[in-house]
């Protein structure tokens, strides 16, 4: 079945450590996105990539880094520079513009919960 | 920049009743897309309904329908015959017309369906 796989589901990090969250999709989607979710804040955009080897900062990119070396993969690294990394992280992808019910629709993974100890 | 506002942090409804969730947005674009996503306790984001701004007809999906008022920049979601499985966070979201651009989300409305 096609979909988006995020791993790990739960992750614990000590202060000062970098951690990488994995996001893989087999939907053949061009664009991929990372959002952060905090209670009462909705979803806020960290980074997005519209095509391989290219990505743009979102609203809260500080302390995070990404890469897009393959169409299927868009890993997110939470660096030690991120002051408050405890949150729920959601990865999504989209096929892009066009006709049909799937156009411009984001499909989400199940999320990763990061806790800083 | 686009903004999306959901003014009702929490709502509740009796099973089988109808409930309406509010959403307003701000944009200078003439064409765009609007969405409602549902996030149940599993935290999986699920698309509920999508509306294209150039279409005047309100979108419907089974028990879910929207009231899209473009001039007022309002996009409310109506859930008819509410079911216990509708209990979730509901997020309103905006997308620019060019495609493959990020969604801008509201802060969400927590809906509880009561038996």
C-alpha cells in the first residue's frame, strides 16, 4: 500500500544531542513537508521541498535542518540549537497541481513524538 | 502572508445532532484552496473536505459540508448526524493556488461528540 512512513514513533533525546527523524514516501509525490505540532498552536511549517535537491525554510526553521537527496526521502534533523524541541512532528507529501481529487492534497504520516530529557 | 483563524478552541455536540465549526482566513489571492483536516486521538491527519475558491458550489462529503463565503473569507464546516467517531481535533487550512505549496493551518477546534 502507498503511504508515508515516519520513524521512530517515539524518540527521547538528551540536551545537546542532534537527532534525525525519518520520513519516507512511496506515493511518487514531488513535494514533501515537515510540520511541528504543539498543544494550542496548530501545525507550524518547519521546512518543505518541492523537488529533489531543493528545499525552503518555513516559519520555524531555526534549529532544524533537512536534506532531499531522493524523491522518496525527506529526513529532519533536530539540532542542539533548537531550544525547545519537545513536540509532535508530522511529515507530509503532495502530488502537486492538476485536476482530480488528489491534486493539491497533503497526505500525512503518523507522526513522531520527540521528548527532550 | 496568509492567516487562518479558528475562533472556537473547543466544542461539544450530542450524538446525532448537527454542529458547525468556524474558520476565517485572510489573503490577497483571488484563487486558492481551503481544507478541513481531522486529527483523531491516534493523531493521524485525515482529509475531511476540500474547496476550490473559484468554485461557487459548496463542497460536500457524505455527512460533512462546508459553507464557503468568499467575500467574507469564511469557510465553516458542518457535521450532520454527529457520531462518536467524529470526536477529534479539526483543523482549517489554506493553500495558495500554485500547487505544491505548504498548507497554512489554523490552531484547531477540539470537538467532542457526547453519547
